[in-house]
C-alpha cells in the first residue's frame, strides 16, 4: 500500500474516520475544512492508492510561537529573548483500523518534511506539538521532541535537528 498525503478536501469520506478519540474525530469531521477555508490551519490527510476516499490518518498544522522562558534551557541558548517562531503540529491521528502499520510515523515524517521546507521560506526555529495525553507525548519523545519547561504535554523539536536527520538519510 502506497500512502498519499494531501490537503483535506470535500472529496474524501470524513464520516468513516475513527481514531478512538472523539475530539480528534470531531475536529476532522467539523473543523478541518472550515479551518482550511479561513486560513487558520491546514489539515493533511493520508489515504492509500487503493482507496483515495478513505482517510487513514491526518495531521493539522499552523503557525505559532513559543514564549522564550518556556523553551527547554539547552534549546534557548543563543536565541533572542522574545517569542520563538514555530510551526504547530496541533493534531495527529490514525484510524483504529490501521494502527500498527506505521501510518502515525509516516504522518509525522511528512509533517516534519513540510516544516523544513516551510522554514526555508518563513523564519521558524522549532516544530511545536500538543500531545493529547502521556501516550502521545511518549510517541513524540521517541522522535526527539522535548517538553516545554512549564507545559509538559507541549513539546518542541528544532528545525535544525529535523533538517540534519533528513540530510543524513540522503
């Protein structure tokens, strides 16, 4: 199965998606298209070449900032003492029927690749994620994300770290 990543559209079946978390299901169903239309955030969906209408997973991104005093100390070194520009990965969810197939990791990889590309056009230092719970936090920490000082379910990963990891793969 080949995964396809694209912006959400009316051409996909949002009703069938179920990640097991009602707030994430509701976001996809009710707010993802609305946010896209209003330029509040972009939702990227993953489908397969076998069924382009069935959503296997999704993530949403928008711009954000992190207060300097909340940055992890080692990441704050050398940064100006004002809010740090960030790309927010606000939500990431995988349909329960496809768990364990690596779709979550593929979604995160796609989001991070997009973040690196965007960082070349718009000043941004980190990718910021809002983990919905400790299990999600552990998922992000496996990929090197570091919790903010005072908000333990919000984590960051420097764009430089992401770009270096992708460069090492080439």
